[in-house]
């Protein structure tokens, strides 16, 4: 499965070493999106303390690390939903959610509608496909 490039960082300027630490964490998140992720684990990957990582995330993405992870999972869900040949439960597990209920609640919190409503309203079809840096659709 091709990975999607992490979104660009916010306008806040980070020092080069801070930006590198944040990029390590963002890459790790995208590579392990379907697995449970913890702030301490992300901090270890970024080679900073968990408190410093939270500050970097807030400055660089505008969100906490776990909020960012949820947002990325929902972005991935919006890409997978239109072509999902699997049940909502399988999709939820594939995206790293505890269960289907957790997935639906998180999806609704991020998008304002349930996954079913998202598909029924045609929102999935109105968005252009996301293309990774390799030019391959995820």
C-alpha cells in the first residue's frame, strides 16, 4: 500500500532540528497508521521528550499528536470508503480504531457526518483523489 505524504506544516517556523524531529514522528505515524500509537512511542521515534513532542505538534500541525493521528486516520478512511469492499468493522480495524463504534464517532467528530452519510451524500466522489509523492493512488 502506498503511503500518503503528511500534510504541510503550519506557518509557524520551527528550527531545523525541531522540524526534523517532527517529520520523523509524522513519517512514523503514516507508516503505522493501522497500529495503536502512543505519545511516548512517537517521542522515542522523534528523539525528543513527550512534552517537547506535544509542543512540536501544536506548533507544527496545530493539533496534539493523538488528534493528528485521528485526523490522518479519518483522511485515510475518506480515501478508502468509496472503494471499500470490506465491512465497516474490518475497515475500522484496518485504520487502527478500537471498533466500528469508535470509528463512526471519530469520523462524525472530524467530518460532521457518519461514514454512511458521507458515502450517501456523494462527498467521497466530489473530492479529488489524493496522490502520493510517487504518483500512485493510495
